C-alpha cells in the first residue's frame, strides 16, 4: 500500500508495536520467504495532520477493535483492501456469525433487517439472541365436528351392532323358552327324561334348552320304547348378528325346528324313505349319502298320492305307500308351509363325505327319523304343537310296519350292491393294507428268530424265506436253439 506522505508512514510504523509482533510471528513461518508483500498494499487517505492511536488498528490485516473511530469522519480516514489481489487472505469479521439473523424473509423486526428500528445499533446483535414465539391458537372442536364424520359413523355402527346383539340374543332365548313351555307337558307324557343336560338331579338339574350358540338351542329326550332318544334342535335366525339380518332382507330365511329320533335296531326294517318340498328334495338327494345310494325319485307324486308341492324319494314302493297314509297326507296338505321334509332311513350316515382312497370301512349308519319344520312368522307355538304329535305318530307307525318277503329281498339286494361298489372302489387300498400287514408280520417273525440263539432255527427260517422269494420271482421260459 502506497502512502502519500513519508513522515506519516514512519510515525505510523512507530506507533504500531502489536503489528510488528504479529509480523515477527508471521516471519517464523518456513514458507515466509516465498511470500511477497507489496509495498503498495495499504492505502491511507485523508490522514494528514491527525494522530492515530495504536489501539485503533489491531493488525496489518486491517481488523478494527471496539475502540475504533465511531463517527463517519474517522472511518473515512482508512482505505479498504484491494480486491484485485488474488493472494490476499480473507478474514471474516466476528460479527458475521449473526449474519443469518439479518435475513428479511425469516426474521421480521430483528436488528440488522430492513424493518429494524432506528434506535437499535448493529453491534447489539452480538449480545442479544432472537426469541422465537409461536402463536397459541385454541382448537375449537365444536366448530370442526364435520371433520370427524368417519369416526362418528364407525361409533354409530358399533353401537348399533352391540344393541342389536343384546336384543337379538334375548329374543332367541325367549323363543326357545316359549317353545319349551308350550310342549313341556306333551314331552313329559311320552318320555321319562326330558332336558337331559348331563347333570344329576342332586346337582340341581332343571328342564331347559342347552345353548349351543346364540341362535342354536338343543333339547335331549329319552326313556321311550322303540327309540334310543330324541333330539330337538331349534335353529333360529341369527338375530344377534346385524350383518345376517341385513343379508336376510335380500334372501329371507325362517326359524327352523329339527327333530331327530334314533330308532332302535329291532324296531325298524331296512328301507329308506324321504318326502320333502321340491327344492329341498333336490338338495337332499345331492347331499345325503343314503338317499343318493338307495333312493330314486318317484315321478308323478302329486297325482299318485294327492300331495301338492312335495316330491318323493323312495327305495321300496311298499314302504312309501304304507307310511304315506291318510293322516300323513292330510298333515302335509294342511301344514305345507311348515313341513320341510320327513326322512326315514336305516342307512343314515349324514352328508356325503369326500372320497378317501385310504378308507377301508363304510361310515357308521343309524336308524333315524329326521323331520324338519319351519316356524310360523308370528311364532305361534300352538300351531307347531300338532307337528310334534305327528312325529310321535310316525314313531309308532315305523315300529309297527314290517316289509314283505319281496321287500326284504329287494332291500338286501340293494345293500349288497352298495357293499360291492364300495369294495371295488377300495380294492387297491385294501390290497396295499394287506401287503403292509404281511410285511409287518414277517418283520416281527424275523426279529423273533434273530433274537433266538439257535442257529438251526435261523437256518430253517432263511431257507423258508428263500423259497418264498423264488416263488414270487417270475418264471422265464427257456428256448432251445438248434445248431445249423
């Protein structure tokens, strides 16, 4: 930096001891000899006739201390650093660390911004820190209820579901108790034990339904001739389930009463019989094992037996004509809206099971009388009471009926045919099971012989096994070739 007056430069150098100390420290650097200082680096203007205090300049870099000139005239006495010099070191001012507080877009009204008051000095930004405050906006839920319509809708649905559960459960329970109170006297007159729930009388057993689920109630009765027992089952609409009620609007369903009587083996001959509504007949023929194997659909049932709206599945015509007497036909015509089906069978094994090739035995069968009834819409139990009387009548009718010789022969032939078909279908499985049993038997025999210390027995067993294997080996024909 070139000075305008040589005497002023000499006085300036004498009054700056700190600058020389730092300069000495700088020359201790090993690479100081490679650095060239330009004598024209500093330029001082308008300083003629004025004394400069040594405390005003901190170093040769031009850093100004806190006691630097405050007014505008003193500040103009010094020149700025030349920006054209590429090797010049840039020294940041300590005040630049608060430069980000002077962003007009982030802080408003803070010292150093465009909106700062006139009475705040720039140097005060070093001492004070910004205080950021967030506005407290109260949340008024009453004015924003429309934002929670989904939650309110879900709560309303849950409340409706639980309310419907309680109401539907109570209604189904009241229907079961009403049926039992209406038919209690009739059941007690025909059965010794009504409502057996597995408890002894000393434990406080009471006459009531057994609750299988919220919509299914069962009642077991026993102690009557010609039968092992009778199971009364109430299958009602799932009134406790709101979804089922909504589905029932599109596909109406009814409360149903199922009565299943297990007939004693000596109280019934061998035959299968079923009369049901046309829709139910098709369904039962496809699903029930005994009806599918033994019965055929009787054509012109309505004209032959004078029954409207029903179809007949029968194995032996003799049994069908005997059971369909005038009393049963009258009940079918009178209660056609309530009677769903009447199924009598000595080969009852339930629905058709998926065929398993490993099954070696036919399913267990029972002799049953199975009746299905629809309950009236208004739940009039007095209208259902004649149907229970009809079931008791059919039990006596089945006990007294006996097949003729021709009917028994046909029945035995049908059962032999079904048995033969089953044996044919399971022949491979039975052969495999027999071979496995023989192999296990030979293994057990071999272990027994090897466990014995007698070598003669072991030799005889080995000879016997060799002969057995030779018999199983296929024989080859020996051909003789004549020599030419």
